[in-house]
């Protein structure tokens, strides 16, 4: 069994918890009296989405979509495919897309366009992390946890080749 590369903590679990609380407050304010569909992007957003849902104290629904663009590489292949599409009809619904990280914007931009074609009443994006230095496609993030440097991040549900999801902090791989 090969040894996993070392990691360096970029964002601690305490900082993440504080950001989740702050984002939940912003979302509560904007969705007061509404019943939004929180749409998590698998697999990376599942921990963030679970923590966020526990902080929200109003009726909502949760569903997941899954896309593929990385495989086992550190760079997006640029070929985006939908592995699991939204099953709930979203026409006329308030939809909040939950993302772990917006990097190049290719995958997130692709998914936002795909969802807009389904005619939701509103479509907003909440991302734990933003790596704007790598952006190739403009993406508007309505609710943002943190901006991160151009390093490969893992932990808090985010993986590299299905490893590191278990780490409680957001970390960078150390070469």
C-alpha cells in the first residue's frame, strides 16, 4: 500500500464551522418563507451540505446531482458528463446549488446552464471554497465560505482519487 502524501491545514474545522453558521444565516435571511431545494453536487459537497442543513431551521428539500470531469487526475479533463441528474422537477422552484469548490468554473458553469434550462424560479450558488485564480468560465457565487490559493485541496468531503475525504479540515496536498 502506497503512503498518502502529506497535507497542510489551510482552513481549520473551527473556521469551517464558523463559515457554515455565517452562510446559514445569509441563506435563512434570503429564503425566509420559502421552501428551497438544496441541490448538492456529489461527492465533494456532501459533508458541507449536511452541516449546512443542520444549521438551517426552516423547511427545505435536499437532492443530489453528480458530474464527472476529473477522474483520478488533479486537472479537469474538460469533458463533463452528468452521472446523476436532478430527479425532482425544478420548474418554478427556488433552487440553491451546493458546491464544495469552484475552480475553473467549467463544471459549475455547465451545471448552472443545465439547471437554468429547467426553468427554476431562482437559482443561486453556495460554495464552501473558491479558487478564482484558476477561473476559465465566469461563475457568480452567491454564498461563499472561503477563497483559497491555487493549491490542490482535500478534506471535509473533498477528495483526490477518492482519498482524504475523511479529514475534518480543508488541507492542501504537500508535494
